């Protein structure tokens, strides 16, 4: 990684792209500290601790959600919109045909994704405001339920109606999401790697920095040195390093299936006769099963909070909440991860299409007949790898809950949950791959000149 960065900075063109990337990331982090009118700089932390969907969003925005700033929602609505469009492209034939129309089709789908992201931003803004329970405004007025907001029955202590103040805050949050999408796309166009992924990465790294700052403040509180707290922090960091190493190992692991192509004579030339491989990654689905599983489990919390169903929310938190002392949350989360791993694998990997492509090009897998047997063989291997990857993701999702949260004095490490660590590793590897490909491309250009 460091060697790749060293080579990249030697090339002027790549160096300029890196500086553009850093500039846009800095612009994003500045926006994460711009306060929104009507929202204080400190909102109730109890809501962030009890509602897991707010906790995850705050982690991905580097604490911007907890502070109620301009980029409070970050790139979250755009990610949700992208996931929805991916699923709709499989379920709706017109969208599926549009996705296969090349560059023009992709541009249209990207436009639809942006419109859907704006709509989701409005909906999530309303849900977030109601979820806080109480805004840190001048009057400290209680946040009413959705029905009270729509009726406009509650009034602020300063004379402004809650309805008007909420509309202003929702507009700011939605505008912040639009600006965040613009920054991400500019990074993709003028910088290195995928801009949306880098914005999420920057938010998680910022959350990790805030977490370590809080821990060191607690260790050196009142001018002393808490040795026990320091020891717990060291153990915590060692566990995180081991988990990161396991993620990198599994993320790079793949099964290579050998494919042999028969020799074919076309005219006066002979084609084929070579051997190649089909790489199938162990965790080809990446973080998607985790995102789907967390979204399904946290959606009821969002609905209950939005409509003010406090009794149902209390019951859900006791039995199925992420902080519940009962094992139902862990069991349900694991089952959902396994289910969505196989579901997403069916979307991404189609053994029948690969089998037809191999057969049409005169290829075959040694020991396996072409056609349906090849498709069944590929499906069998894919299912085994998917099951292993799903079990790994389920264990990874439970490690922060079962192990890290049991370490006393070390709390608030939201950046070191399963989603955050997986995203960090995936984005770092993607960034390294993008840099290496640009370095190779630059060398090829120099060779041709």
C-alpha cells in the first residue's frame, strides 16, 4: 500500500488526482461541522445509544448526525437508493433492459437513483428529527409525534411553529445530502477510486478518531493516569487488529476454477488451446448482506419512533434491540445475513450464463461435461463459498456486540462495528487497486510514446 502511494506521487497526473481527492474530502469534513439553524450542537446521546439505525448513520458520517450538522445524513440516502435501484433492475424488465443499454442506460439509471436519493433524504430527515425525542433549541421544546407535526398543533417557545422549523431543518438536511452526492461524483470524475466509497471511509475514520480521543481523555482525566483503562484500551485495539486481519484475509480469498479451451481452426489461424481460470471470491457479496440485515432489523424502530409508539418501541428494545440481553437479536441477525448472502449471490452470480459463455467459446472445466453439468458444478461451488462467507459475516457482526462491548471502560467504539470495519477494508483495497491500475496505465502510455 505504502509502496503504491510512493510510486503514485512520482507521477504528476496521478499526484494531481490524489490532491483533488484530498481537497474534496476536506470540503466534505468541513461541511460535517457546519451547524443547521434550529438544531443545537449537542443532541441527546440517549437516542443514539438506544436506536441502532441512528448509531450506524452517525458512525458513517463521522459524528455529524449526533451534532446535527449540514451533512448529518451524509451519503446514506444515496446508498439506500442505489440498493433499491439494483433490486428493481432485477425485478422490473424495463429497468433491466435499460441497465444493459451501455453508457446511456447507466446514465439514466444514475439520474433515477439521484431522484430517489432526494426522496429518501426527505423521509429520513423527518424520521431523524422525530427520533431525537428532544431538540436542543433555545426553548428545549419536546419533539411531537408525526401526527402532531402534520397538524401543526405544537408551537415553539420562541413563537415559531414546529411545522415551519421542521421544514427548514428538513430542507437543510436534504440539501446536505445533495451536496454530498455532488462531492462524491466529483471525486469519481477528478480524483482516484469511487468517490461515494471514499466519503463513507472518511466518515468512519473520523468516528474512529473521535473514539480514541474520548478514550485518551478518560485515561488522562484529572491529570492522572488510569492504568486499568489503558490496559482495556490496548486489549480492545488488539482485538480490532485481529478482526481487521481476518477481514483482509477473507476479502482477498478466492476459489479459482480452471477452464480449458479446445483448439479451433478458423480460416488459416488456430484459436484456443489455452487454459484460464474463473475466480470466485469467498466473500463476493462484501458488506451488502450486513446492510440488508441491519436495515430490516432497524426499520421497525424507525416506524415506531416516527409514529410515537413508545410501548411497542420499548418492547422491541427489550426483546429484539441491539442492546438486548436476550439472544433473539443475534439469532435473527445471523439468519438474515445468511438469507441475504444467498439472495444477493443469486443476483450477482449466474452459473447458467457463465456455462453458456464457456460452451460457446469452446471451453470446458476439466472433468465436467459442458452445458448443464457445468452450471450445476459452478452453482455448487458458489453455494459453498457463499455459505462460508455468510457464516463469517454473521460471526463478524456479533463480535462487536458479544466481545468488544464486554470490555469495561471502553464504550462508544461505533467505528469498530462489523459494517464499519468491512467498509474500511473494502474501500482501502479498492483505492489501492485503483492506484495500481492508474500507475500501470501510465507506464503503458510512456512505453507506447
